[in-house]
C-alpha cells in the first residue's frame, strides 16, 4: 500500500521524497484528503511503457490520415 503524503508536505520535503522513491517506495499525493497523484520509481514502469508505446504505434499505423484542409499560422495558436 503506497504511503499517503499531503501536497503541502510533499512540497516541503520534495528532495527527501524523491530519495525514498529512488529506493523503491511509492507515494500517493493528497490534496484536501483526496488522492490526486502517485509518485512511483520510473524503472519499474519501463516494460509497461514500452508495451503501451508499441500498442499505440501499431494502432496509429492502422489508421488512415484525414484531410483537415488548409490553415494559417495564426489559426494554429489560441490567443
């Protein structure tokens, strides 16, 4: 079970928190008692991330491109 840490505590003790994550611990960050994020060691997710990337690229290769028409540079940016 991941340890729960408030957002305020995580902010104050971020360096310590990262050291513990590097050691393999997992933390759930809470805001006003509600879970909002999870901090996990990155090395444990490499296989999952690679499988997800492979699946995504396979799906994208199978999709046809659409004609979206022409646009100006200004239309690409919201102001």
